[in-house]
C-alpha cells in the first residue's frame, strides 16, 4: 500500500485493515492521502469485552476505564424524627496514564442531599453537600497473584449549599486501596480507606476528623451477574466514644447490561447499621447505575 504524504510524496506502508479503506487505484496499487491513512491507523482495535470481564473491571476502583456512576443511598429512620434521608452521589472516575507502568485514577463524589427535618415544622432541606476528590497512583499491571494497590490523597471541599448539608472547612489527607483480582477466579475482594482531617476549624461546622473503611467482596457468575457486599464503615474521631462508629452489614446483587454498545453496571443492595450514632439511620437501601467507558 502506498500513502501520499503531506508534500505529495508516496510512501510504502502496510495497513492492518485495508478492507475498511477507500482510496485511489494507481498502477494496481491502492493510493491513499496522508489524512486517510492517519484516520485508519487511529481506528480502535481493542477486542470486545465479555459481560463477566466488564463486571470485574467495574469492581476494581483503579481499573482501566473511565466511568460515571450514579449511586443513590436512601437512609431510613434518621433521628430525631425518624425521617428518610436521600443522598444521590454522582461519582465520575477518570484514569490518566502518566507513564508506561503507572496510572492516576481520580474519583469525584458530588452528593445531592435530601435532608429530613430535625425539629417539627422545620421543613426538609435539599442541596449539594461537600464534594470529595480522590486521586490514586497505581501500577499499570497487577502484581503476583492478581494483587492491585493504589495510594494517594483525598480533598474535601466546602461546597455545601446549606449549613445542615456539610462543613465549610477544607479537608485533606491520605487514601489507599488494595484488592485481589485474579484472572480465571470469580472472586474480587479488597478494601478502600481514607481519613480526612479539616485544615481549619474557624468556619461553619468546625473541626472534623473522619475515618472511612470500605471492604468489598464480589462473586461473579457467567454473563455479568454477581453478588456483592461493600459496607461503608465510618468513625467520627471528634465524637464521644459511644457515638463514634457506624458499622453496617448487608449485601446485594449486580448485573452488567448494555445500552446499545455502552456497558452499564447496575447494582441493588441493602445494609443494616448494627452500630451507629443515635441520630444516624439504621437501614440503608443502595441503588447504583454506572455508565462504563473501558479504555
């Protein structure tokens, strides 16, 4: 195959997909313009992934994909009036290749909160809570036995639109993830943690020091169906010892679907808070829809 360069010269090249090309036959050879050849070389070549492979990729917090999850958490029996709180987390995930062997994965959590009244006659409150941005540095390839690790930082921004929806002090501190995702195994399991300290204490809400641990365990069936548990364990180190911890137990089911060619990860689960502060809910229903863009 000969290709016409930008200055009118022809160069001999070998193309992977000649059947996809339309050019000009000259002397028994197909001749392409430089632009046509460049477009051909930029065509995606990644093989179609199975639903099972997509499910395991979605279960990896530092996986090789961009995605936009919408996770809705409905919290029941929120004190003091046993109201129902609803939090819709919009969580875009972007993976950036920084070097051949390393990647940075960013995860932004933007919470839209429906907060029930805390005193009779007060009325409900709806708005944006505190946005959190995490960035993980991780190797491009998994280690021995499918071990994957990532570490970085998390920042909390004072974006709450109402005092009852968050804190006006900036926060910053470390975050990390470790998991095992082994080729040929139906299991994906690991844990993500962070601890956010406030950088100041003079603004609305005052000082905070919050810990989060999210262990996760998934069992994958053929066809993109899986069982999952991923309780979010938290501790407020500024609270009294008997009001510090939230410890949920529960789980649910997930399934990969397609909207046309776009893979979508859906998940439904429920959790009961065995331990929780007096004013926090005791039940949570979690529904997730995640639009996936594998790289």
